[in-house]
C-alpha cells in the first residue's frame, strides 16, 4: 500500500511536468487535456480517503503554486478574463470535493466496473471547471458565462475523460507491480486459484 501510494505521488509530479507540454486546442474553443486532474481523479478511486486527501492537497497546492508563479489571475491562454486576486488554496478544496465524488463509486470500481469511473471523471472535471470559473467570477465581481465558455469547459471535460482508460490501465499496472489490490475481482481470482491448488 505504501509503495503504491508513493508511486501515485510520483505519477502526479510526472503529470504536472507533462502538463506544461500539452498544447491548447484552439479549434475546440481553447480546450485542453487536464492531465494532473485526470491522474488525481483516476487515483482517487483506487485508494482510501486519507491517501485521496493527501493527493488532493498535493495536487491543489502544486496547481495553485504553478498559477501563482505565473501571471496574476491565471494563465491568459486559459482565462480570457483574468481575476486579479484569486486566493491561494482554492484548488485544494476543489480537488478534495471531486475526490470524494470519485470515492462515492469506489464499490463499483472495485467490482471491475471501471467504465462508470470513466464517465464520472468527465462529470467531475466539468464540475471542477464550473466551480473554478464561478469562483473567478465571484472574485472579479461580475458574472459572465457565455456559450464559448460552456463549450470550452465541455470539450475539456470530454477530452480529458477520453484519456482516463489509459490512466486506469497505468494504475492497474502499477498496482499489480506493487501487489496492491484495487479490485475485489482480483481478490476473488486469487482465492479461486488457492482453492484449486489446495
């Protein structure tokens, strides 16, 4: 369990570095693949609440630190209308909230029904982006939510969701390597093998 958890933290760091090289898709309303959020959401369903909260803190902290070190109010390629004083730490709370959302379907995931988790990844990213945009609007002091923004959020959610099976496959490989069971189905197979051997 400890080695699997540590590997998740390393995977988050790798995703944070790789995120810098993922371009914005201008043809799809400036949507983009949110790799850090994707890794966090997929990992959240494979671990318990304490590890998920630790991941939420690390992801949120690194995401806010990255944006705080950049131009004030966020990346101008991402936010057309930038907020002047977006508070540090808001992402930690948002990551924790969507992490608990993923934890809610953990029993289905552990039964081997990872397809529900894939759909929920898209829903969670949509909720995360809408909440983040609402916070930015609140800080800015006015409300602007046009069609282009909705399409950008929708395309980003769908694009990120499409890559979730790849991340789940990577997590299954890591779990198998470190002997960490993330599916009840895997436990049942091992018990059947032991019975057949005995």
